[in-house]
C-alpha cells in the first residue's frame, strides 16, 4: 500500500490498495457534471469529499469517494410544486 502525504489532518493516513484510482479535477467535473468552482464550494461546506494532496501543486480524489457521493444524491425532482 502507498502512503499519501497530505496537508489535511483527517487525510494524513490515507493508503491506496493496488488498483484504486485517483481522479484529477477534470475527471471529477466530467463524472459528476458540476463545475470546478461548485465542487470546491461543496468541499468548503463539507458536502463533497476533500481531495488528497498528491504533490505540492497537484490534488486528486479517490474514485470510490466520488462515486459514493454521486450515488448518495437524491433522485428525481425534489420540488413540491405541481
């Protein structure tokens, strides 16, 4: 398993098993259909998984966390209007 250093204390001990995928922001945007700025706003509010610091200038998201967030979203129209 690979240890990933991060600046976030809650992510400091993340370890990747072989075959797990780390996604760049452009792939996260493509998968969930939200803009980059919206994703970062959701992260700031604690409503989307935080990225992992890969290098001083690069972050990525665990694909499993992004996929889990996506399937946790409500389906269909949530409006009470008819």
